[in-house]
């Protein structure tokens, strides 16, 4: 079994409902979600004039290969009304694969660990809540260490 960490985000519509529906669909398509972080409200990153996000990290254990996991995640995003119209644009739901076990995947469609997670407070706050001792396989540091040395000053607050 692979421990998989996913970041969920929403900044359109009923943001909390989209997170909840994403968790339910993940459970239906892969495996039940074993851990969930608190929900955090986050300033928009990348496109700073967009509405604030709600973010949450979830952990599940699955045998589904990473490439298939990605395809199914993209399907879940579509089911929940995700439209990819502009980079960093607002969205009903966004689901990113942060970690897939301790694998390092560098494919044109999938990079794991997520290549920006170590730079983003909105990812590290919820991730450190549920997996502070998780070792980043490239940085060789725990998530808590990475979070504590983060330079990102984005406002991220637990709901």
C-alpha cells in the first residue's frame, strides 16, 4: 500500500461543500480517506486578485498506480465543475498529488513530490498538521522542518 497525500483547494461557490464532495469521490474511486487536516483559508497564490481559497490535505492508502490516480483525480475535478481556462485561475476544486509513498516521479504529466510544495504555506500548514514527521524524499527533511524554514508570508489561517 502507498500512502498518498493530496492537497484539495477551492475558491469558487460553496468551497467547503466542494472539499467534502472531493473527499467522498476520492473514497469512492480509490480508497477511504484515512486522515484529513483541518480546513485552512488562504489568500490566493499566483493570481492575487482572485477570491480566497479553502485548502485541506488528505491522506489515503492505495494500490492504484500514480498515473491512474492522476487520471481519476482529473475526472473528479471535472465532475465537480473544474474548468481550466487560465493558469492559477479560480476553480471549484483543485486536487494535487503531493506525495505518492516515497516515490520520486518526474514525468511530463506528473511530478511527485509536488515540485512547489516546499515553497507554499497553504500546502505545508495542513500537511504538517497530519504528517509533521513525513520525510520529503528529495529534500531529506521532515515536513515540519520544511514548514518551519519557509519564507512564504501568505496568510493561511485554520478555520
